[in-house]
C-alpha cells in the first residue's frame, strides 16, 4: 500500500458513509424483491454489516450502487431461503430478471422513484395516509386501525387496494416511458 492509499479502516468508513448516503435507494431496491417493509429493513441492516465486512472488495471509483445492490440481492435471497415464510416469494430466476444486467442504473431508479411519487399523488387522501402510515412510519395494520378508527380488516383491505392502484399506475407510467 503506498502512502496515498487510505488505511483499511478509512476505506471501511468511506464505504459506510456511501451506504448512509444511499440507504434509501438500497431499501427501495430490497423492497422490489421483499414486500415486507419490516423484513426489508432487517435485510438492509444486514447489507450494512456485509458491506462493512467486505469493504476491502470494493474499489473506489467503481459503481458503489451496483456493488451494494448486488450484496443486497444476495442478502435478500439468503433471507428468503433461510426463513420459512408464510407469504409466497419471487423465484430466484424472477429476481434475476429484476436485477439490471448492466448493473445499477441510477437514472432508471430515479425515474422509477419519480413515477412512484406521481402515483402516490394520485391516491385518495385517506389511501395516501394509510400507505404513509404503513410504509413511511412502519406501522402495522393493527396500529393504523387505532390511529384512523377503523377495524384491522378494513385497514388491510384498504392497503391492499392502495397497493394494487399503485402497481397499476406504475405499470402505466413505466410502460409509457418505454415506448417513448
């Protein structure tokens, strides 16, 4: 190591600071594979530990997000394989199709996030509130039911409908962009 190379500790701190800067994007990527927000948050914490442990394998000047999303993909697949889950998960080959072959494309990701924000803006005010309570505030349907004064089942149904509306809106917005 020459005198201008950072120490291993400094390199690890740099990797950790890049993780902190891109944590929301990494979480969004994990959520594209793992629909449970709580589980996705756990996975993203594991990603931080893995990136810290393997910081030496990332070269400064290369695409950090591509490397971090690759680690996130493997951590998510490992999580899904090692836990007996009651909810069906995507097959590994489908997850591979979701992963961009040319690496992480930040422009595409930003476009998808903008499309999601646009779709969120089209939700009815109560649906928007429920989605924000669930995914932004990480509240479970039982907690949301108390907050809004609904039954737990009504909250679950409303969240399911809201997710379906968001999926349909995103499909339309992203399909229009692929054509143009």
